[in-house]
C-alpha cells in the first residue's frame, strides 16, 4: 500500500479542505491521475496518484479539513 498525503502547495499552506473525490476505492488509476480536489485559503488544486494501482481506502472524506502531510488515501499497487 502507498499512502497518498496532502502536499504543501504553497509556503504558507498548513491545511486544506477535501472538496471532492474524483476516484473511488476499486477504480483503476495511473501515475498522475487526479484523485481528489482540495481547497486551501489561497488556492484550489488537485492531488494526483503517486503510483498506478487501485485506491484501497479513503481516509479523508469530502468535507474534512486535513493538515499538510496527512494521509488522504491508500493505493494498492498490486491490484
């Protein structure tokens, strides 16, 4: 399993809101596929898949606010 973490997208970014999941557990993803839309105080962006595989679980549902570095989801590379 590979953890998908919330990256720091700006020097002052400390957290972000999870807006919408674009992939669901079981969907096939490739490297750099868009997984989730996020919104911070200064910007909206997407977090992409770091590896190919299938999302196994989502740990931060839409509506949650998460800190930079928090695990958002886990991707199963073997699936």
